[in-house]
């Protein structure tokens, strides 16, 4: 019979150590998938564009590209310009449309190693103007020309932008890419719309402008005294040449003077009407005055103390 040979415990661990070393060497010798493509084939990983969202945009808007092979130094070329680019990862980046005229442009992605993607056609659309506010957004119907200037605030305005007032083009002044000024024509009172239109037909949203024609009495003062009458001066806004002046229920207009009637009104301008009052005596009395315009709009009733 053969005698059994006993192997020391320390020698049993040697084959396991050798096997572990061999496996580690094998792992280190296998290149990554990208390295296989780059090293074995002798060319870099290609840059690929799979989708463009959105497929068209205007200058200043952001566009996202999905694909592969992007690096931190990858840039987007749109037509003749390099667009500001932000890389989110090897499969996604975004860029901002540069200041280009509307039209179709070639879109490419270029990596720092010179690798360029396949080109695609990208449509740059006209800038859409943005109108956000009017200053002021209300004017009085009788305001002078100097008080009829309205400023439109917004963005993407161009020197060639047009302003539409109730759908029709009116004269405007380009102030900057954020402001345009217009002078409101003498037109019927009420709500009116204002829009900005850019070349290419893009329109801003509509803004409302209110033209207020309601008469308003801001003050009544006693004027010149004559032998048997005196002037009562009515001051206010939106006073018209054919406005009715109602005193204690009795109405008078400057447009219809009754030669038999002693009391009458004289229209001065839209801010002043003179009421020539013939009192019975010089004692002060309390009476009311109101102005009513031809369209039926009326001022508040004002109480006056005078002879």
C-alpha cells in the first residue's frame, strides 16, 4: 500500500492566488468597446445626430440635439456661424440659434478632434415680436397730440417692424429692440387693439388701448363779473363743442344759442366751457352743474355755491 502524502495548508492556497492573478491580467488586456473601435480600426468614434428638437426655430431660441459621440468640446455649426453650444453628455447637447436671417441652413456637429457629423437642413424662422405693455394704456379723447404718444414695450422689435392699430398699419417710431412709439389718431372712443408685426409676417399678441371720452368736471370757478351776469368757468376733460351743460335741470349748448335766452354757454376748448349766468340777485345760492356729451356719456353732478 502506498503511503498518503500530506500537503501543507499553505501550499493549498498557491493555485488560487495564481488563478486570481491570471484573471486580473486578462481583464486589463481587454479594451473597452470605444477603444476597440478607435484603436483597432484606426479612426475615432463617429459623431452622429439622431434627432433635432425643435426642427425649426427663430434666433435666440434653444435647440436640443440627441445622438452619440459628443464630447465636452463639441460645437454646432449652423450655416456660416458657430452657435453657442452646451453639452449635457455624450448623447445630448443644446445650442442657441445665432442672429441669422430667416431661411434654410446646413447644421453640423464638430468635435475638437476634427470629426464632423452628417449635415442636416435646419429652418431659421423670422423673429416673433413680443408686445407686453402699453404706456399709457388709456388716453382721453380730447388729449392734445403731445399727450397721445403711447410706448409699446416688449422684445424682438426691428427697425422695419410695423404697428397695427385695429388691424391697420399706423406710423410708428423704432426706439430699440424693446420699445416702439406711436401717436394715437383721433378716433372713436372705446377699446382698440395694438399689435407689432415683423418682416416675414410674424405678429405679437394684441394689447388693449382705451380711449376715454367720458366728460369730467375737475373744477368750477367764478370768472369775470359784468353788469347783470358773470362767467362761471367749468374746467375738466373731454368737453365737446356740442356738449350739454345742465344747470338745475336746464340744458344749454354752445352749438345751439337761443337769442331770446339770456343765459348761454361758450365752448373754449376740450378742457373749458364758460357758463354765462344771470342771477336774480347777488346772494349766494346752491345749484348743480353737469356736462353730458352727444354720445350720452355724462360727468358727475357737481354742486356749486354762487350767486
